[in-house]
C-alpha cells in the first residue's frame, strides 16, 4: 500500500481572474477559484450537471505563471494539498476554510476536459 499523503487533483475552469498579493518580503501569493463539474443521472433518470467550487492558492514561481496566463474561464488541471485555515470573524466566531495549495499547474485545452 502506498504511504498515506495529503494530495488532491482537480480539473476544471477558473471562476474569475486570479487575485495577486505581493508581500513586503517580495513573496507573492495568488488566489483563484476553480469550478469542477460532475455529471450524473438522478433517481428520476434526469441528467444533472453539478458544479462544486474550490479555492486555490499559489506561491512563488507558480504565481508568475498564474498572473501571466490564467484568466476567467481558463481550463486548468491542478495538483496540490488540502490546507485548513482557522480565523475569527467579525462576530468573534471561530471559522474554518479549506484551500488547495497548488504545487502543479497545467493549462489544458477546453476539449480535454
């Protein structure tokens, strides 16, 4: 059996242009959402197209590629790891968000999806 590891692969479409953040240390971060479609038939036999959205995070050299190439609607294939972040909202409630920290990015032809 393969060693257990935190790994996820997704193929889908960029939901918006990426948001780029530059830190004082000159490090860069890019955030982007990706929509992943799932097609199936429900219990009544009707075709269903369901889209799930995932938040992607890119660091360092990957940011430059994202910044230069990725635009809303781009077809992407990504591989990375799940990362859960905790924060306190304005009401003082503890909240959690799950992101995918991307280590591999491929721009694919829309017809390969």
